[in-house]
């Protein structure tokens, strides 16, 4: 039996992966927020409290929660791959000087594996290395005004993006931004060496593939239909490659590609809509009018057949893909210009469904939450005033590993 089983967005959540925000958050600074894809700086202690509460609420619902940092540690130890991991991490770190690489490698290998994994997430400040060691590299000297020898990975608590589970398999993703692409190294080692995940898990995409794709754009609508956003973060060519591979494995019968445009406010498909019940979705009000949608299905001789959907109405496309007469689209904050813009910014439509009609939301979006409750949903409201500063909601912070089939 596969260790991965995700055949919907709403089946009862049994096991989920998260990353607890760590010291990487304390390496955010105002001058370099754009480089690290942040708009603000969360307060680490507050973010950790909120995250711990988020985990506690999931556990109260019977969800087994596992941590990325712990699985990566177990995988590296199981594969006796500590030096292999460090060498690969350093090769992607941006360090130029061979002497500095040697110093960093020695420091990492001297740590226990868990401490080492956390340190690779945290990054290295230049002050952690004796400045005399930079003299052997002109490139390193030219970077002397930049405070980091190796950038932190503050986006890691959005564990939805670096790899994505679907069916009985996984896509280990090629990320849009170089600052995030290093995050996928942990998934690579988990699915290469971890005793629970190295076998019986289909591999649909590799971090070494050329074209970008991120987990926030990958939604499992049903056991037969996968939805993927063509977005700022996900390239259409990657969708074709992934579709071909899932069809070869017989994992899905159709991939729907939603063209949501390259906008920060439509960063991922799960920013635009999330599924909350058998026939209900939260949506970004600005896409209610419609989107171009392409249907990818298995063609002849292993090729992929691509047809544009006649209807651009999101409700009609979703209803058809789910075999329903109709679906209900619930716009963030009811669609009003001011309230929707504010609550969408605070991820009002990015929700985590842990069972049909049971949804985890941020408590800071009262208008949207009241509307969801009026549609018969049971909400688990969690504080997120620090977590949301990274521009992500409950779905962004979780990667389901096992859901019950519907």
C-alpha cells in the first residue's frame, strides 16, 4: 500500500506534513524582503504559537501531523546520506570560495542531523564565518555588503509548494524563484531515502525538470480529475509534462489547466479557489466571471490531447468535472470591493478542508467566515495574524499525505 493517498481536496484528512516556523524567520530584514518573497516580517515567537495552535486543532480532529524537518532528518539518517546532503546543499547555496565551502561543510557535518537540517533552513549570516576566508574569491568579496552568505528559507512553513501529493504519488517541484527552489531538496531526500516513502510512491515530477511548477497550483478535485493553475509560479509546459506522467501511471483521467494569469494577487490556483465540500468552493471574487480552462486527457501513443473548454464559467467547469448538476461558489467576504480586497489579502479564501464541510480558516476574516457558516460549513477558526504576513493560509501551510477516499 502506498504511503501517499490523496484522491480529493476534501476527503477526511488522516495524515499531513507541516513545517514549524524556525530561525529562518529571524533572518528576514526590510531591505531584502522582495528577494525572499515576503511583504512583511512575522514575529517568530508569535508565528510559532499560532502554528502550534493550528497543529493542535488538527490533532483534535484526529489528524496525524508530521514535520518536514523531522522526516528529512529520518531520511538522511536512514540513507547514511549526511555528507551527500551537505554537498548538494552547498552546491546550491551560492557560495563561491572553496575555502568557505569547506568551513561551512565542516560546521554542518559537526552537528547532529536534526540540528544540521534546521541550520540549512536558517541560512548563514556572513558574520558566522571569519572574514579572512573570503579573500580567496573575488565574487564573495563583491558580495561583502550583503549580510548573508547563504539565504534563509523563510517560505518553508508554506509546505504546500515544494512538493505536492496526488493519487498515490508526488511531484517534487521546480520552483519559480531561486530563493525557494532550494526548499525542494528536503522532499528529494525524503522520497529517496525515508523508509516509509522511498518505495511504492509514484514520482510525477522532479526538481531537476526544466519547467516551473508549485504545489499551490496543484489541486486534486477527485480521483479522476487533477486541477493545475497556469500562473506566475507554474508554467504551461510543466503541466503537459506532469499530465503525461500521471496518465502513464493511470493515476488520473483528466488534468484541467486553469489560466489564472501572472498576478501576485492570483499567486497560485489555491489563492483563486479552494474546495470546502462536495459541491462548494471558496473563490476570489475577481475570477467569478470566468477563466480559460484547458482539458488534458490521454491521447494516442502516449501523447496528451488538449482541448479548450467551451465554457469559461468556473461554476460550470467545476460542476462538469465533478459530475454534478451545479456547484456553489462562495466569494471571499461576499464579493464587496473593500471587504473582499481586505479579507482576500488575509487569505480568506485559502482554506484547509479536513473532512467534507469541515474547514480550517483564519479567524481574522469574519465576513467570509460568517458567509461560510451560513452555507452550512463547520469552521475551525485559528489565529493567524503573524502567519498571514507571509501571504498564505491554512491550505498553504499543509501538505496532505493521506486522505480517506470519498
